[in-house]
C-alpha cells in the first residue's frame, strides 16, 4: 500500500456540518434578496434543491445555486468564509491529528465530492488545526462527476499508482466502499457513531472493513 485516501464529511469533518451553508446561510440570503420571510425562503430553497436531486452534479455546486437564486456572486466567498469559521471551531473530529502518523508512512490524499471551494477551506483547516499536510486534493465535482469508478481511476492515474496500492476511507457504503473496491482499491468504511458494527445492517459489509475512528485506522495500518 502506498496511498491512503480520505473522504471529508463524516470521516474527517463532522457529518451534516455543511447543512449550515445549504439550509441556513443560503436561505437567509434568499430571504434578504427577495424580501420574503425566512420560512418562505427555506421552503423555496429546499424545494429547489429537491427538484434537482443529489444524483445531479449541479446539486453540489454553490455557484450554480447562487446563479439559480439570483444571488450576488460576490457574497459567495463571504458565506464560505463563515463556513470556514465553523470548520475551524467545531468541525473536525478530535482524532484528526493522528493523520500525522499515517503521513509518515503513506501518501495521504483527500478524495471528496465536496465542491472545490469548500474542500480547499477544509484542507486549510486540517493543516491549521492538526499540522498535517495532505499530499493532494481530488474533488469529483471539479471533474464534473460524482464519486465513481471513473473518478477513482482518474485519481490513480494522476498519482501514477495502481488501484491495489490505494486504501480509501469514507462513510458512504456505495461511494466510499463498494465503488473503490470495484476497481481493485482497498477500502474501509468509517462509521463514526459505531452503528453499523453493532447492527444487523452491517451484514453486507464485512466487519473488517468498518472502523469508528482514525485511531483504529492507525492501529490497522501503522503497526
């Protein structure tokens, strides 16, 4: 194994944190710009999100939504900087500093479906909070795709490594476990709440492919 790849949300950063951006900050801006109540703005925004859906690449792109809602493009950076404060103050899991131990032995990268602007801010927070330098950031959104076999193959080509020499760690059974394994990558499911390990729902996911923390990961791959 040469490379360890990490997802961001639910793995390094707390899952659902970006809901602040999508479900609070954007509706607040829509409320002001369209002079409607916050309740009306939230209903409107959520309905628009649902009309596109998570299988559509546009769903993940802040610039698309700013354009669709007619919001001033200049304010996007402002909202993302507010999010950076959330990422810094209470966004990362406590054990992320242990990535430093993994970095001593492997190339460590990020493979995410976060849009680049969000992912880059999170990468900066990792370095500031944990003094960990990530070797590379890959956003599937910047490649105009979701996390797919094509995306992971592209990551391997750019790094000039075989799929078999990459371990990917993330919290989604399909995008972070089954898809990378389908091209020969090693993969481990991050279950931060330890729900799958103690649940019958884990029957389709072997226990040895599930961990609850980066500490567990270091014990597996850094001995």
